[in-house]
C-alpha cells in the first residue's frame, strides 16, 4: 500500500476516535479526562452477612493472588465481589485472576467494574493499578477473544488517559494475535511506511513527537507553547539540510520548552541520530566545573578544572545548556548541565564548538597551569544520569557503595545508624520492605542513638514502595526521643526520592543537610515514554502531577537546615563535609526544633 493510498484508507475506514494528521502517520486519541465515568457506580445498600468472615476471606484471597495461586483465589474473589460490590480492589484481583485462567469474558466484566470504582493495591503479580494500565488489560482480553475492534478501542482509551508505555505495546505477547492489524500498528506507533524518503520519515517523527507531547504531558497547554511551535516549524523547514544528529538536537530544543523535569530525550537509544560522549565526566562544585572521571587513557585529566569550552567560559556554557534542560528548579542545572556538556553534538548545537566530533576544552590543574586539550566523542550506552563517582585516590563512605540501592551500617563509637538509599527500587535479595523491617529491628536491639539517611545519589524510581521506609524513620523518632534524625540530600535527590524527602519533612523533625533538593515538594513527574517510529529516538514526557505536600506549598525545592555544598577540595581529598558537619552537631550536642 502506498503512503497516499494508506491515508485515504484510514480516512474512510477508521472510526475509533483517532485523529490522523494528513502529512504523517500519527494516531492522536481524544483525551479522556474522566476515563472511569462511563459506568457510574451506586453504593451498595445490602448488608454484608458476616463482616468478620468477609475480612478473613479478603486477606486469604489477597495472599493467594500474591503467591500466584490463581485457581484457589478465584472462588474466594467471586464470593467477595458477590457479597460486597463497592471495593474496586477485589474486582481488580478477580479480573487479573480471570485473565490468568483465560476466562477473558469474565475478566473484562470484572476489570470494567474495577475501573469504575478505582484501585489502590500494589505488589500484585501481573498487575498495575493506574486506570490506563487496567484499560490495557481489558484491551488484551479482547485481543485474546479475537475481538480486534474492541481491543483497539480500549487501546485508544488507554492512550487518551496518558498510558505511558506506548512503545512497548507492539511487543506485548498478549497482542500477538492482532499485531498485523493496521489500526493496532498505528495506535502503538509501530507502523512504518517504507516508501517514505529520509526527509519524510523525519517529518513523520516530528509530528509523532508533537502528538506525544500533547497526549502525554499533564499540562494540556504544553503543546500550545509558542516557543515549542516555532522551534518545530523551524526544524521542519531545516530537515533537508540538517544531519540526523542535528535534527535530534532540534527535538531536544523542543523538549526544553516544556519547563519541568521528567522531560528529556536520551540521544543514544535510537536507530538514527545517536550522539557520542567525551571520554571524561564533569561535575559542578562550588569552586567550578571539574573532571571527576575519565577513561583509562585520559585518567591524568582527573582533578583538572574546566575553564572554557572553545572560546566560551564554563559559566556561560553551563547557562546555555538550559535551552535543552527542562527542569523543576535550578539544582537540575548543576546536576545535568555537566552531563550534556560532555556530548559533542550538544556543544555544536549550542555553538560551543564547531560541527565536528572533536571538542576544544581549556583546563587548569592544581598548580594553576592552563592548557587546551582536544577530545573526541565516542559511542556510549546510557545507563542513567551520572552521580558523583568514587574518587580514584580517596573514597569517603558515601561514595563506596553508590550503585547498591540501599544499605546501612552502625558506627559503634557514637551509635550512628548510617543508611544510604540510592535508588527507589527493589533488590532481588531483599525488598525495601524487608530492609525497612531490618532497620526497625536494628533500632530496637542495636546500639543506635542517631540515624542518618543519605539521599544524595537517589534520583527516584518506583514511589509506591516507599511507605515501609518512611514508617521506619517515624519509628526511630518514637523509639529514640533523645536521638537525632538527619537526612542528607542534594541536586539529584529527585522524583520518587523527592516524594520521600517531602514526606520526611512533613512527618518528622529531621535535620536536613546538604544542598537544596532537585525537585519541588509538589511537582509534575512520572516518565511517559515515547519512541519515534522511524528514527527510534527515545525520550520521556512528564505525565502526572504529584501533590505530596499541602496544596499551598509553592517551594521550588526543599532547602537544607544545615547547608553543606560540595566543593572540589573536599572531594579530591576524600572528605565528606556533610557527614563531618553532622558529627560536629552531635559532638556539640546542638539541640532544638528546626521547624
């Protein structure tokens, strides 16, 4: 089928509420503001015969589902939903169980009921509680029944409700039976017209990006930003004369107009336009931008201060990165600008170097001897935004296990329980809930007088797993009224880690130490993923609003009660100024409320 005939076909045959832009293949489902409003639920008035038996059955059914004992869970869930119909969680568990047992018609009924009531359960095998995820389950059940139109309809509804893993839908096995359906391919963003020229493909990807910003971003006005529209129009005009990498940089400029964190392009996952990275890592200290890590052949550069990129002083170069770095606050500039400055394609796009892969950088050593070096970009694999690495000569405690999600140790000399929480994620060997329970036991039975929680490396993850850790911190304050709770934070304390910090600030008397946090107490977050169909360019758009604090909390970050900012001298000498300051507070027995 030719591109033109395909468009004609789509205009005449598709009626599932999707809008198609004529010059490209873009499915833009109509936004559903209240996706659960189709079936208004009226509260049950009938009495539950035995509330105690109901509770016991509910506990047992939940345990059976969590152990994946679907066959035994089924009759108990059927009993629960028959005797009491107002709990979305039990309908949700019933729907998931019916899917596992391949009772798809019954699963659809149960999941639609759950959708009308809402769901709040976590840690459920094969499950995910957001409404748009439940819609995907319903679409999958329809696909299993061979009902293609209904499956596509529910996919469209989920996308309208900002389902944030669109790029993964085409490879989900539950949709194998309909993967060759044209409407399915368009909805999932997997359709490619192989007759398009290179420039037409980039135009199609540009339109897809604009449609994903409109679909995903929680602020419905984001796609109407005049700066975004102007940049998109200019990029479209320039596509024929730009390299693939320059086009991707232009898209990064577009994302930069969105104005909050959780919006970025990862310019290394695509099939076209991938960026390179210099063989060094930069970090912004209070006393300047330094090289803190390097590939082996450039290790002699570690410790050098960077004073200029080309002819541009470092401070001005850092400021220019703001064009492609949408952020919650300026701490994200300190965190992420050094990351972007290590990409030759970014430096060229910001006019900090020429268009070649080689970059000129001016550096000073400890003896203030200045020299200019030339470095070339190399292919790299994105593994997350960098944190301050282990010092190659001396390594303080907080840098030694930064890649481990969570760990602790007790300093027996002063009874300080040091807990480092580096990622809001589960370890295979010990869940965060189990780790938190172990902390409570250590507080109960160990020689613990004070607690330090270190969040400096933590840029977020799965926020739904946080409550047990928060409870452990609250337990510490209750069990050790004479003890002090400290939280060390920094520029990349972000996303789910910010949510934890906000709750700690609200529910405890913790002394906050370090830099301001990398996000806001109330912030736009989540990671709505997109992948452009032709180039494979991958990125994120903020898709949810997190009100973790009070509605009137308009702080741009959480500020420390004891500011301790990272300086190069301390880092390269293996000193942790934050822990040093905390121990000084304990030695001087400084006491009193901080808020």
